[in-house]
C-alpha cells in the first residue's frame, strides 16, 4: 500500500499541457465592468434551453403570464 502512495509523490506534470492562455487570470488582470457582466448574463438567459423550457411549460398547460412570473423569480436567484 505504501508503494502506491509513493508513486503519487513522484508525479511531475507535463509542462506542455498548459500555457499562459489556460492559466487563471490574476486579480489585477480582472477588469470586467458591469456591462460585460450584463452581457454575459443576457447571453446565458436568452438561449435555446430557456425557449425549450418555456415551450414545454405552455405544453403542460401553464399560461404565458405564469411563466413570466416564474422566470422573473428564477432570474433573481
């Protein structure tokens, strides 16, 4: 059992599997404004899965105003 643990202690990752583009940004490089965050949020909300969900809720018998009410509460989370 001890021999299998020592194998992990000798692990050396391959440096060719990473580069500066894949590494997380530092705090001073994070310069996102509210506009970028709003654009990201709108891009995530206005997507195909949202339309599929809305269509399936209509198919199950909900009215459009009930869905709008649910989506408003969903977006506030």
